[in-house]
């Protein structure tokens, strides 16, 4: 495939990408800890909050911290310093995660220190 065609595909994909991406690990380790139900509840919470135009939930591959799973990563393309990682997420946490992404304060205490996450990702990639 030619470079120009690849750049055109990348531009098209970026145009359709929503500003906030919520990535739920659905690889084997997290899947065995009920991550599919976490993802389903995240999808339902986004819809219930009417945030479909800003938030996109996706199932993704392993994020090398399987022992902390299910993992959920939130990336805000408008502010990349706001990336958050949630550990040991259960389906009932989905509504609180979406509330936090929407700027509300909750009592959910499952955010992983980003430097720990990056270190492990670096060591195992
Ligand atoms: S399987 Fe989810 S982090 Fe590895």
C-alpha cells in the first residue's frame, strides 16, 4: 500500500475518533475476570449519560498488568495529561468511571499510578 493511501486512511480514522477513548482490556486474563461485563456496562453507562458523541468504549488487547485486571484506560485526546488507568474494575464500577470521565467526583479508588503503569509497560514491551 502506498504512503499517501495510508495517510488518507489515518486522516479519515482520526476524523471519526471521539475525543475521549475508554479502553477496556478484553484479552484472556482480564476476560477471565469478567471484563466483557465491564465493557458492556461501560457502553451502557455512556449511553445512559448521553455521552456517545464524546466517549467511545473499545475492547483492547493486553496492557501488561494482567494481575491488576480487569484494566480500563481512559485517554482524553483534548488533554493527554489526563490519561487514567483503573485496576481491578468490576461491572458495577462502570457508572462511576463514566461519571469521573465526565468531571464528577466519586468514591471509586481504583486509579493506578501512571508512572507504575508506564514502567511496567516499558519493561514488558
Ligand atoms: S489480560 Fe488484561 S492486562 Fe493482560
